C-alpha cells in the first residue's frame, strides 16, 4: 500500500487524482471504448483501495488513542497514589475531601477524608487565609514545602526534610572571624616589672585558651594586645546565648590582680569570602572601641548591628598626642574650605551650643567665616539666655543663623562640622548633610548603628565628659597669632557651661582631662557666675519637674519610672532634670522619665549611677547615649505604650544581667 494510505494522510489528494483520471477516460472513450472500460475498472479499484485504507487508518488511530489514554491515566494514578508527593483537596470549611495515601501516611492516619484541617494540620490554615503560595511547615517532625493552589483548593506537599537539614548544616558551619583586643593593656602594663607583666599575660592567655578550648574555637595571639579567633556560626550562636560571658570572666579575674583588663571583640559573620570577613571583623572592632570598649560588636549580613557587654564605664584613653593630631587635621580642613558651618542636635543643650561656639572660634582663628545653625523654636531657656548674652559680642551674635540661611550659604567647598551627635536623624537640618560632602563629626557619645555617611574626619571619644571638653582641647592647638587669649570670655563661659551641664557640676563622667579643660577655660576668662545665670530655672519649670517626680513608681528595686500625662507637653530639659533629680534620691540606681514632647512624640530620659547601662536600654528602643545618661524619642505612640515597651526592655536587660 502506498505511504499516503498510512499514518493518517488525507484522502483528498487521492480523490483528486481519481477525478483527473475520470476526465481523461472520457476523452479516451471517444476514441477507444474498450480502453475506457479498462480504465473505469482500474478507477473503481482505486476508489475501493482509498476507502479501505482510510478505515484502517481510523481504526489504528482509535486503538492508539485508547491505549495512550489508558497509559496516561495509569501513570496519573501511579503518581497520585504511589509517588512520595502529598496531594490534598479541601473545601471552604477546611474539611479534607480527598488525599492520596502518601499524605495520610505523613499524618500517621489511615485516611484523612472527612477530617478537618484544624485537627491534622492547623499550621497550614494561616497560610491559606493569607494567600501564601508556598511555605515550609513541620508535620510529624518532618519538613514539608506546601504549595497552595487556592482556586482549586488543592495542596501539594513535598518532603524537604533532608534539604532543610543540609542547608542548616551549611549555615552552621559557615566561617566566622573575630578579633579580640585588650582595651587598656598598654596603660595597665606601663611601669610594670617583667615578672608582674608576665603573670598578667599568662592569666589572660590562660583564660582565653580555656574559653576557646571549651567552645571549639581556634585562637591565635598576634600581638601583645590582640588575638584572632576562627569559629563557625553554630559556635557563634552558642556564644551569643551566653552573651559572650568571656568579657565578664576576664574583667573579674584580672581585677583580682588589681589590674582590671577589659576586652573588645569585633565579629565578621555572613556568607562572604574570608578576606571580607576579616575586614568586617576589624570594622566591628573599631565600632566596639568607638563605643568605649568592654563589649562585642557584630555587623550582621543584613547591615544591622548587635552589641553585647558595655556594662562598665569606659576608661580614659585619650592622649594629648591624639588631640593635637585631630586639631591639626581640623585646621587643614578649615583652611581648605570657603567657610565653616556648625550645627548640633535638635533641641540643643549647653554642650551642643558651647561646642558649636568653640568650633566657630577655630574657624575664625584660621581666617575663615564660621556660622552656627540654630532653630529658635527648639531652644530652651538656658540656651536662649546664652544667645542673648552674646549680643554684647556682635561678631559672635551675628554668626547665629537659621537652617534656611545655612542652606543658602552652604556650597560644595563649605566645611560642615556636626557636634554632640553623630546620627543624621538628630541634627538640626539633615538636608545640610547632602548639600556638602565635607563633613566633620565631633562627639562624645558611644557610636550607634545610625551614623553620618562618609565624614572626612571623625573625633569620637566616649571617654570624654562632654563635646565641649573635646573642643576645648582642640582649641588649645589652634593658631593664636598675637593674641594673649585664644578665646574671649563669653566663648570660654559657653564651653565651661557645656562641661558643667554634662557632668552635673563635675560629679558624673568626670576624668582628669575634664578638670584640665575647665582649668584652661578659667584661665581664658570663663565666668562661673555667668554660668549659674544661664542655668537658673523659673518657678514654673521647678513646679513642672516636681509634678513629674510626684508620679514616680519603683518598677523593681533601684529602678524608678516617672510618667507625665498625655495632655501636657514637657520640654526635654525638664524631663532630663527630673531624671537627674530622681537619681539623687535614696534607693534609686536608675531613673526613667517619660513624657509627651512637641508633636506626636513621646520621649524618655534615662539616668543611672553606672550599675545599670541605660545606653543599652535606650538603644533597644531606638535611642542611645552613655552608660549613665541616655534618651530616646518615639514617634506615633502614647505614654502607656511607651511605658510598657520600656518595662519589657528592662525585663530583658535584667534577665540578661542575671544570666551573665
């Protein structure tokens, strides 16, 4: 049979040939009748063959389709009933209408039909309600990826237990690099004889080696005050659970030898090459040291920061050499600029204003115009008195400008100096940070996660009492020319006011360098009587503070919390003073004052005597500060909500302190 009779070929070409043949036969019949008769017989045979062939094709096709349909149906049944993939059909009431045997075996049931999803897989229901297309859930200690087809109310279950276990193992065995630094090793061992120094080294090395051996960590000492450790993420998480207790162990054991050493640890973690982990570890260590040391800093892969420790007051590590180097670097930046603009944080206190006045003076000493950004709507009574006093000094008073004026004056060559803060969100005019790329940060707070991007110069010393103290030391190394005094009386008084306010009249966070700076300012003509005039308060302020203190309650022993009302707005200075006052009360080791601020903001001022690290507590709420002096501002919440959040953070902090 010709090929076009097989394989489903169309019959129409054959009929066409037959038609053409019939026409030819008619012409032949006119000449030779017997030849035409033979042709007709052949044509009939041809038609018969075509019809028979088509019937065979149809029959073969039907048999093929029937066989294929059966095979496909059988394979489908095999897949549904035998393959290790769960299939489940449910209705709108989360009742199981059908499931394959594998699905029933996953739930350790003979059949799931007629059961409610609430009985056998309640954890799947939220996924359905939230229209989640795929999620991993745990069923009978196995991990399943559930793919949902909500329109058909069809659920597929894929066993991914081994995949999840492999991925977890991969994550737990990823490399982590950390650098350990002995914060005050050089100062502590200075003047020691070799035997005592050797004994101290032996103690520290023994403690760290035992700790490393206990946790399966590789530790290598690279210098007298530096160690490098290699570990994996599983070990890191164990250390995190213990809150890096090695910090407390080393501090306490070395204190027994009357040489209390503290550790700072920078951790590099994440899915990245070893060189990048090393860079991240060093960056984390720099951050830990910038916050005062005696703590662990971790930069997480998502960019977030995590801290442990920081329970002790930072020991003074500043040197005259560093102050001189920073002062000369600042001078070069000033000379290279067309002008200098100085701004502090919003609602500036005496420290921010005093430091701003000091930096403006540094610009003047280097023959550059200096301006101080002030928002008149955000200054308290003391700062207002200081600015009014500068009217007697027209050269200084004319340099106070508004944020809008600062935006007009700023150019690409302008040097912007940010004092008493390092957080972009807290500066008086955040737009100035993007107007010029020449930015200097001078601050005495512990460094936090939120930091001004790419500053040219950073002078952050958490060991200093105030930013005014830092600026005073910088001024000592600025050019004096032919003048006897570097600064005049009002400038010296403003700087001294900043030191006095931040140290609570030299009672808190006061080091030997603080008194050196105060002595220098007095020699430059600082007027202590004028300082008292600036710091005087009104009777109304005193009564408002007393009203706040009246609400005090002791949350736990030693922790006092006072709260204002929702309908009364308090000045930041008032709540800070209330927190300071509470701290002077018998039995109070830490005080927290909560009140409504201007706008939709609730603020907390926190103070402590050093036993409780209020900085860590405020950081947990989004704020920051010092170990003994910190604050936070929360947007869009009421006082009751903020107080509940504070108590939750206090519970977590106290629980962690007890564990460590």
